[in-house]
């Protein structure tokens, strides 16, 4: 399974959420590979606490491989190379968790037929070896996005399942931006149309949304607010739900939500069970959200957020 992670704006939590999804899916027993296609800012190594890869690699990264400057891209086992104690031992029952980093000081570059060929080969090889391959793309309308779309439109990948997650924060500006990325000029749908009507239909069926930094107006964390502030937050939340439904980002296309969490906001790291139980610095609801996303992202029908449907949201 290929999972393409994208967002229209920076600061959505795309990379840290996708990394935590990968971590939780590995804990569930799947073999997972995280591929850093954020050509301008390959910082997945920092999230997995691999100090030598904080800004990408200076060796054979994804950039060099795609441009035919390396025969194979680097692979790093998170369990074996992380400098964070909580990630250094592979838990019992966990699958592999591997990072393919981008190149340090890299930048966006257009893809030609040869580049797309190498992208196809990479996705084929990784999909044969791993249960889930997460491709973290650059934000916005990027060459990286165009490249993987051209690759997945190739006949060689016709039988390979792939899906898209569009991340956005739960704010008016980010909801609008997510809609624009998918349906706007040079967005995902328009780019897919140039690759054929069948491909466009497949793309639309594969897209789901993940809301990040979501504040629950009725949550215990907001118990100290004034009644007028709580009423205002409820109204804003209701308005956002209406907007999301109108812009096709509602519950039927929602994979899940990630609550606002201090660790994600200030540290942008993998949240382990120790962070919620031993250190008590992260919220258990955040772990639950990532665990559910990990399960739903691998389900055959790619179902939307079950909790949202049950609650009748949007």
C-alpha cells in the first residue's frame, strides 16, 4: 500500500502526523517505510530523532536517486539508528520501521521521463518489501506531487493500491487551502485530469482528509475558559463543520482528526506510550487518534472516520 501525504500550507502537522501514523502502524505489526519526498525541507529524520539525518542525508538520498546520481537510496532502520532511547528497541510484535531520507540542502526539481521511471521503480520495490509505504510530499503544488502522480498513472503500477491523505489544521484558512489544493487551479484533480479520466476518478476516490490541532469546545482542557469563550468556540467549530461539508471536506471524506497536543506543537516528535504514561506530557487521546489513523489508512475500503459518522458530524 502506498500512502501519499500532502498539504497545501506549511505548519499543518503533515510530517509529524504521518511519522506518528507510521510509528503506530509499525507497532501494530506492519512493516513500514517512510519516504521523505519533501524535497525542499527533508526533516523526517528530526521527527524520528536520528540526529545525523535532521536535515536529510549527505549521502545517497531520495533526490540523488531520482536524478540518477545514486544507484539505490539510503535506508535507515528507526529502531537501530534513532538517538532517542524510547525508539531504540524494536518492541515485541512490531514490524520494521524504515526511513528513506531526502538529501540535505535539496530543492524542488522537475521530473522528466527518466526521473518518473526511477520513481516507478522505487515505489514498486518498496511496495514489494513493505506493507505500508508513506510518501511525505512537499507542501502545495510541487514537482514532487506531479512526479508521483505521473508514476502512479503508469501501467506498471496499475495493480498497486495507493491513497492520498490531505492534512489541514482545523481553521478557516486551512480548510480553504485544503480545498484549493484538491479542486483549485493546478490542484490534484486538474493534474489528474491531464493523466486521463480513469486516473482522475481513481484519485478522487482515494483522497481523504485529516484534521490536525483540533480543539474540542467541550473538552476538559478548556474547563478554565469563560462561558462566553466556550459558546464562541462552539459557534466557530459549527461554522467550520458547515464549511468543510460545503467544500467536500466533510465526514464522508474524513479519515480522522488529531487533537491539539502540547508535545506535537512544541516538539514535533514521535509520541510514545512513555510520553503519555510515564512522563505524562502528551495526551492519551492523541495516541488513540494516531492508532486509529494507522488502522484506517490500511483498510481495504479506506473508510472515513467512523467516529465522525457515528456522531453525525458534517
